[in-house]
């Protein structure tokens, strides 16, 4: 339907243009042609008034007001045309100047200008949404001003040459007549400039852009005929041919179409806002016309006058300023393109959730690290991290809560490595770490990561514990044909091997042809003997003050058949899950007593047993048998209760401890403050020692650590138990503990775990 109306409108314009052309020939005489010319002018004006009134009745808000204003302007213009036609056709005496017709004609510029401004401020779409030009910024605003001045200056020169100059130079009969004469070209100039600027700089909502284009075309048509008329008057012409009045006929018709046109639905649905190529060219069209005009004046006339030269120079400087602004815009555009490319590159190689490197960037850095060919063992370490049972976090807190944990995990992993190392999220709950150059012991890095992840994560006000299984690969430079995919596969295999061993593990990759390490199978095959790869290491416990050793703690170690060092908590958990915990305890007790006796050390030995077997006949039989077999005095054995599970029956546990104490064996509560230990357990269980977990002795608040340790030492003095501090790594930590009254400590500060022969222990004097 709209296409049909568009075709009819174009046809009407063509018919009118043909009538104007035919009428200009005056085939039936000048008088008849004059009647036809005036009738078409008046018909166009009345049509615009009627169209504006009819459409405005159906509209609301700004869309009604701009139509009413344009309609009023056209009503005034039509009134002036009626007066003009009366004097020209009927009265026959000619129209005086100024006259009431001038009042009517000059009504149009005022009302039309107001209507254009109302239309420009009509920012509402038909669907009620707001529309704003996306390209509007500081530079664009300056371009609008400069282009507006260029258009104004150029049209002023054209108007000055066509009519305004002659009118100003002519001496009118009086000031009022001169003012009326000059008002026509000046008002036309202002109206045309405003209409063109609105068209060029897109200051009308796109759904109503067709209205603006039609109004601008009508205004330009009227201005052209006005200029021709003013020029003919200024040179003393006796008549004006109907051809010169074409703008007075077509202009009102185009304005009528502009009043009738409705919003473009296609434009209102489009969200794309841009500047068409012809919009950029419009400001330079009048500049080109001025250049042609001045060229013709120089070639065929006396040349431009002073006003044209002055305004022309200003226009030239404005064009130069516009070009400079274009250069600045281009520079800004290039900068934005560069920044956009940088942002796209960052997005392409980084995980959007955590901000860490993604799989692509990690693979690229791993490829380069492998291609560089590390020269020594230990210069390239790959750690594969997978969060254990992370699905439970998502199920409990939703994916939003899971994302909070993943971001926090990423930040903690970054805090465990150097800035030169690479931490990446490969997807889901999988992370990878690439360590290059001189690095710490890989196992120490893995321990830092595990310690960082063991601190609870806050999710929606709830503390969430997260554990991780890790696979660790150290590049061997002597191994040929190593690729990044091969290293990733090895790390992944080691990580899943740890998960099968009980999760929350770190497995160091070793070349193997025997499949995954299986401690429980190895323990069963030993049939009471020492399993392959199983051994005991010992760490000294010293007396603070002189650092003299007073005891050693026996620590179980197992190396899988493939050479993989399996962490103790991994194979201990596997044995517990398989129902072999008692066998493992008996094995550790026997080996510890045997090696201490064989070393002829007059030191106590601490051996860990699970709290769930406290009070069982099997444990007491294993202790008695080990002491008897290796002739170790009972007072030199300290059984450490590791609370991986709670002591469910505290009364039964207390009785079991007393039975061990009757044998002469001392009992310690291990990792106090980390597991299920509490003051209730301490009160109910008559232990001889408590071993403070490293979290209570090496925390981030030394002042609070000292206060807590001092309180526990005082409590121990009252309840008759000794306090041993674990995890001491620095002299400062040891000095702080000494201030609390703590007398015994254990940690890397005093010696790392190893075989008894490597510890070089000196017996403490009694």
C-alpha cells in the first residue's frame, strides 16, 4: 500500500512539472498562463494547509505540534498568495510594496522554523522508546558547527550574488520597503540552512526522516523561486515567467507530502544508525557552487566583490578546519581500532570468567617452552589441577555460586606462583600451571597450592571447602621427541591416578608400563611384610631454646612401581577405604620401632594411628607386639591420634588411652585445631601431648597466634600435658613460640623428613 502511494506521489510531481513546463510556453496567451500559474500556486498552498490540519487531528504530542506550525505557516503563505493574485489578476493596478501579501508570505519562515525545531526534538519512536544518535560525540558536535557555518557561508554568497547584494545596494523608497525586500532572501537563507543541517546531521528520529526530507525539499524549492523573483526585481524585470514560479508550485506540494507522511516502520525497527555518503557530501555542494560562481565571475565578469571575497575566505578556513578535524577523527578511529584489536586479542586468549589464560594461550606458551628446549632438569614444570567433586558446589549454590568459587580459585593459584609463570583455566573446573626457569621444588609448589585451596571459600555467606587433585610433570631434557600434547597427557594421567587413589592428591608423573599405582593391591601382596616401595622417614622434634632433639616422628612414605611419589594422605586414605587401615598401622608401628632400635637412638618415636581404631584390641596387640619384638621401652613410644575421623565415643577413647598409658606408652592428639579436635576432646581424653596444627602457629596474625599458643600452654600446665608446635619454618616463628612458654617444636626449621641415618641426630641430655 505504501509503495502504491509513493508511486502516485511521484506521478503527481511529474504531472505538475509537465504542466508548469507547458504553461511556461503560454500557448493560449500570457494572461491565461498567468491565471493557471497563480491557481497552481494557491492550490498547492491550500492543499498543504488541509493536509496538515487533517493529519494533526490524529496525532499527539510533538508530532501534532510541528504539523500545526507548518500548517499555520502555509496558511499565512496561502493568504499572501490570494492577495497577490487579486492585485495581479483582478485589480490590475499592481501590488504595492510593502503590502499585506508580504505579511502572509513572511509568516511561513517563522512558523516553518519553529515546526522544524519541534520535529527535531521529537525523539520518541512510535513504540515509545527513545532514540539517540550513536555517532554523537565531542568531535561530531564540532563538525556539526563547522559544517553548518560552511553551508551558511556558501549559501550566503550565492544569495548575495543572486539577489541580496543587489537589494542591499539598491536604494529603496523607504526603510520599511528595504527591510521587507531584504527579509525574503535572509529568511529563506536561515530556513534552508536549518533544514539542510537537520538532514545532513541526522537530528530527526529515523522513523520521521521522510517527513524532514520532504519538508526540506519543499523549503528549498520555495527559496529558489524566491531568489529568482528577488533577482528579477533587483534588475528591474517587468515580468516573471511561469517557469520561474515552479518552486512556488512544487514547494507547497512537497510540504503537503511531508505533512502526510507517516513513520517508517522499517526504520523504526532498525537499530543501526549511520551517516549516508550523500550526507557527508551535502555541505560541500554549496561550496562547489560558490567555486563555480566565482570562477565564472573571474572569467566572464568583473570578479567577486568585497563581501564575497571576505565570506569566501572565511569559508575556506572553515573547510581547512573541517579537514583538520577529520584528521583528528581518523587518528582517534585508528586508536579505537587498535584498542579494539587488543581487546579482541585479550578475549581470544583469556578465560572470560577468571581472567586467566585460556586453553589456546596456555598451549601456545607450552609449545614455545618445549620448543626452546630446557637445558636442565627442573626448568619446566607442568601442573594439572582438577577440583574434586565441584559438581556438589554447583548443585548446592547454583552455577553463579560455582563461578564465584572458580574466580577465587584462579586468584589463589596466581598467588602461589611467580608473575612469570602461567596459570590457565582449561575449562570447567580444570586449571593448568606452567612453571619456567629456576623454580622451587615442584612438590613444594604443589603443597602451596593445596594449602591455599584448603582455606574455605565464602559463597553467599557460607564457607565452602574445596579440594583438588593434581598431576605434576617435570620435563626431562634428555627425553627425545617431547611435545606439549604429550606433557599435557601425562599431567592429566597423573591427576586421574590421584583421583583413583582417593582425591585431594598430588601425583608426580614417572614413566611406567605397569598401569596406575595401586597401594592397596601392593599392601595385600606383601602379606604382612613390607610392601614394595614402602619406607619410613623421620622428622626431629626439638626442645626450644637449644634446638636439641628430644624425639622423632615416623612418617610413612610409598613410591609406586612407576617411581611416582604418592603423598601419605593419598595412600593412607586408599588403605582406609579398602579396610586395610589396621594393617597399615601395624606396619608403621613395626617399622618405626625397628629402625629406632637399630639406630640405637635414645629418643622417643611418634607413630600416627587413626582415631577410629582407638580402643580396638588389634591396635593394642600391634603396639605390644612391636615393643616386644624390637625390645623398645614403652616410654619411648608416643602414639599420635590423627583425627581424620572423629572419636565417636569419648568415654571409650579415654579408657583406651589409659590402657596404653598403663603399658607405659604415651598418647598425643595430633593436628589439634585442624581436624575434629576440640576443647571437648581435650577435656575428655587424658592425652600426654597435643600437637598444634601449623594453622595455629604460622597464621597471618602472629599476635593472635602468640596469644592462642600461650593460652594452650597454660592450659597444658593445668591439665598436665605437653604442647608441641608443628610447622615451624623460620627462626622468627620459633622465637615467638618461645615467648609463649612452649618448650617443644617440629618443622623444616629443625630438619626435613628423611632416613634416620641422614638426620645426624644428637641425643638430648636428660
